[in-house]
């Protein structure tokens, strides 16, 4: 596997936990304000799954763009 793609995957993996946690906190706070109550465990779990799904393309895109800036085009061109 070329250095570029390996770097993309490593950076994305390192960013995934913190990015999903940030998205989860923002989503929970937004939903609590909207509903004007504390969320149940099921609602918190659903928000966590949603945050993880959103975090995947976010971290992959950021990681690809960051590595593109550092290493250039992946084919060496």
C-alpha cells in the first residue's frame, strides 16, 4: 500500500474518536434544547451511532486533503 493511502488511513483512525465525540456532544446538546428535556439512554445511543456515521466521511476527507497537501498527488504525479 503506498505511503499516501497508509497515511490517510492512520490519520483518519487517529482523528475518528475525537471527531465523533465532538459531533455527538453537539448533537446531544442541540436535541436537548429542542426537546427541552434530558435524553433517554436509547436516544443517546442513537445520537452516538449518528455521530460515528457522520464522522467517517469527515475524517477521511480531512485526512485525504491534509495528506494531499503534504505528499502531493497519490500517483506521484
